[in-house]
C-alpha cells in the first residue's frame, strides 16, 4: 500500500482566491448607520419642513403692526391663545371641523373602496376593452378640474343642493388617480397563483375581493386613504363655490371668512389656519406609523 504525504506548506488544489468579506452593516439583516453628514442633512430638512408651521404660530401670536415691521418677528408673542379663541368663535370652527370630517371621511372611505375594486379589475381580470378603458381613466387626470366647475354647479343648482354637504361629497367619490395607484400596486403585490387557488377552492368573485384582494392591498389602501383625506380636508375652490360661511362651511371656507374687512387681521387669519392644520397633524401622529409600515411592507412585497 502506497501512502501519499502532503507537505505541510502545500495548498489544496481546489482552494480559490478568498472572497472579500462584506462589512457587517451590509449583510442581510444588518442595520445601516448614517454618519454625521447624513444626520446634519436630516436635521436641516426637518427644520425647513417645520418652519412654515412654526411661523404660522408666531404670526398668530402677534398683531398687524408688528407683522408689518422689518425684520419680522421670529419668536412667539403673548396673544397666541387669545387669537386662537377669537378665530374659533368668529369662524365657527367647531361646526366647520364636523362638516369637514364628514366630507373628508366619506370621500376617503368611498375612494379607497371603489379604487381597490377597480384597480383589481384592471390589474388581474381579463375583459374586452381593458386597455382602452384604462387609457380613458388616465386621460381624465389630464383634464383641469376647473373645466368641470360650471357644469357641476349647474347640476347642483338644479338638484337644489346649494349650501349642502352632498354638493361637496358626491363629485369627490371617485378618483382616477386612486384607480391607477391601486392597479399599479396590485400588479406586483397580488400574485395570480393566490387568486387561482381561491377560485379552485370555490370562492366567488366577491369572496376573492373580500378575503384575498383587500388583505393584500391594505398597505396601499392606508396610503391612498391618508392622501385622499388630506386633499379633501384642504380643498378650497369647490366648497367655496357651493357652500356659504353662514350655512355649512368646511374648514377652508370658514377660515377664508376671517379675512373680511377693509384691513384684514393677518394674525387672526394665521390663527385660523393653524387651527385648521392641527387635526391633520393629529391624524398623522396617530396613524403615521401604520402608514409608513404599510409603505415598507408594500415595498418588500413588490
């Protein structure tokens, strides 16, 4: 029997060049840490984003004479809470908040529901004319909304809906952007195999929508609902045309009434604008984590 002895300094023939080890932060599941420059950029971006809100509060605490001076004030005065109370009472913001919550909530829920169903149909169902209908939906986003103001107002006047909330709610129950947004999300987030498996199990089309589509589209539905709620809350032109400040005003219409007079009180207008912004900040503070988590979940699925 012959025994082969390998010299101790000999290297295995199959051993190739060593691969460079990735840094710990770049491995799967590792955490990336930003340097001082990244933190500095984030701090500057945060301060610039917060400046308009802080300036609104500063202006609301001053009077017209001080706001007209140069340089303008950069710190709070002593009249902030007094101006907030005056704006709340003069603009009847309590009723305006209630009306706007109804309008924005109804529009957001309806748009999310209808856009999810329509987006699923355009993304996963096969039917004649699907491409042409999708082009028509996208084409409606290119039409300026000002072109539909006169026909809409004539329709509202014939229905005797002037100064009623349904005049603001009904034109905003559908959204071409919502349909397009949900379609693009469901194309990637909802595999065809899951739908086919549900159909093999005997699920009807509506059962597939309720038990398959809606759970898969939940992250995008949260984002679309937030965007729609904020957009409807801040809408001014159409509510200003069909609602009155003494009837059923929304927040933006009520705040616009604070600027009446030969010399409008700018601090009072700023106080009303600040009050109109606080509910949106509260909503995002409560649901912001869920919305950001939904975006990240959707990105992972995609």
